[in-house]
C-alpha cells in the first residue's frame, strides 16, 4: 500500500472521529440549552422533571418576542394556569375556527366572522375570569398572610425569612405567589421590586396596602408588628364587606350575561321557525348593518350592566 493510500485512510479516520465527537458535543450542548431555557422561561421542561411536556415551543418563542406575547405571558402567570403563550394562542385559534364554522353552519355565512371574533373575546374573557378568581382567593388569604408575617416579625425573623415561611404555610394561590417572591429574593432581587411585581400580577387595594406597609417597614423600620396586626383586623372587615356586596349584586351580574344569551337564542329560534330567514336577512346591506348594530348594542348593554354591578370596596 503506497503512502498516499495511508494518508487518505488516516485523514478519513480522523474525519470520522472528529465527526462523532462533534455530534456528541452538539447533542450535549443542545440538552444543556434546553434545560436552561426550561428553567429560565418555563416554556418547556426537560425529561424527568415530573412536569408535562410543553408543546408548540417554536411558536411560543415567536409569541414571547412580541409586545402582545409579553403582556399575554404576564396575564397567564396571574391566572395560575399551566399554559404557555404559544399553547394559549393555539387553543384560542382552535376556538375561533370552531365558532367560525359553527356560525356559518348554524346561522349564515355572514355570522362566521362575528362568531370568530366572539371566540377571541371568550378566550380573553376566560383569562380575565381566571385572573379575577385568583385575585379574590388571594385577597381572602391576605388576613392570614398578614397574621403570619406579624408573628414571624415579632419572633425576630427578617422580612425575607418571614415571606419564605408564609410561602411554606399558606395554600395556593398565596403560597405559590409568595414562593415566586422568595425565589426572586434568593437571587438578589430587592424586596421593593419583588413585592412590587407581586402587586402588579395580582392588583388589588388590599395587596397594595400590605405591600406598602412591608416596603416602608423594610426601609424605615418602626413598629411593623403593630401595623401588621392592625392591618389584619382591617383586612378581615374588608373581606366580610366584599362578600356582602358580591352577594347583593349577584342578580345584576347574572342579568349582564343573560341579555346577550337571550339575543343569540332569539336568532336561533327565528332560524328554526323559518329556515333560511337569517340568510335572507343578511343577504342585503341593510340587514347586515342591522345585525352588526344589534350585536354592538348587546355589547354596550353588557358593559354598562357590568359597570353598574362593579363596586369598589
């Protein structure tokens, strides 16, 4: 075998070895990057963490880069749902498509886009409803949270340790939210920024008062124990007041949802009694304008009734 053959064989073997090493290094780097992205963005979890596998990761990364995606991520985090912005966008698109085709099939082709827009409104309304429900639960836990912080502070614990202890003792959602605050404090975030972000995620007057009390006590010191105990009594009274107001206004809230349901039910009833009536009605420009105006009035009525039933306590 001549020297040129040996040289070619050696170069080929060296290329094979380098290729295998390159594939190994690339695979290990990809796994480490996936684990890092999973920890930082929570858009996916590596295998073996015990959490469900995230889907639509590429779409999720694209959505997070937009202003809408960042706002959507903040809103989803306030709801406590185990969803990513990408998964929510896919689910909302599916709901819009189903309602679009259902509106075309059950009513008329003109109602397809209207039902599709209704799907977007329903999806965003679902997020707002989940967020408001979580805020209400958190507000109901604020008296107990204030009591735990007062006892921990009276025992000589620092505010950071008191927040960590409250995160361990309280149930969700207060426990989960305080766990996020404790994690932020552990990596060097200031108390003001961590509590301010908590108040931004779950906005309420009660939480703002508690956060302001803790921030001022952390900066200037003072009688934080007596302040927290007085705040605990105030929060208990506000909790009972909010419950009474919500009970008194429950009928008004149901009316807000019943009005548009009656209108949509009337359309279905008309089309059932006279098949093709909606097609003839939406076949002219005047009929389409009347339908759009009717839906706009229903929306305005819904908003006005909701405004009347919303009383800040």
